């Protein structure tokens, strides 16, 4: 029985290492493909020793933190893209009379001088 859990522990740790590589390289679909096998191995956690559980917990927490930081990076990039998109649509400003005027991003009110 001990040999069996050692093999499962080793397999799960290798799976978690692969998961980390996929997270770091932004291969999220590959992370998802690992999930069924990872879940099956984790379901058998009652067979693991406390040392094995702590080792597995360490790997899973690191991967979870990587996923959280990846999500933060994606959200940050999305905000920047949205800001750029909004800027190309135009903006509101005030004319010399103090009235609000929308300035389109597609037509320029600036005239070039030759």
C-alpha cells in the first residue's frame, strides 16, 4: 500500500509541476486538461501521509498564487486595452464659450500648416 501512495504522490507532484509550467507559459487550456487527473489523485488524499499532504499543499498553493497573479495581469491588460479603445473613440472637452463638446477620435479638429 505504501508503494502505491508513493507512486500517486510522485505522479501528483509531477502533474502539479506541469501545471506550473503551463500557467507560467499562459497555456490555460493545458491547465484545464490536467484537471481531471489531478482531481482524481487529490480524491485519494486520505491515503497520503501528513508529509505528502504538506508537500502537495505547498505545490498547489504556489500554483494557485501564480493563477491569481496571472488573472491580475490579464485584468490589468484588459483595462489598458479598454482605455486605449475609449481614447480612440474621442473625448469631451469645453469650447471657448464653456460648453461641453465631444471631440471625435476619427476626425481631427487640428489643421496642419504647410
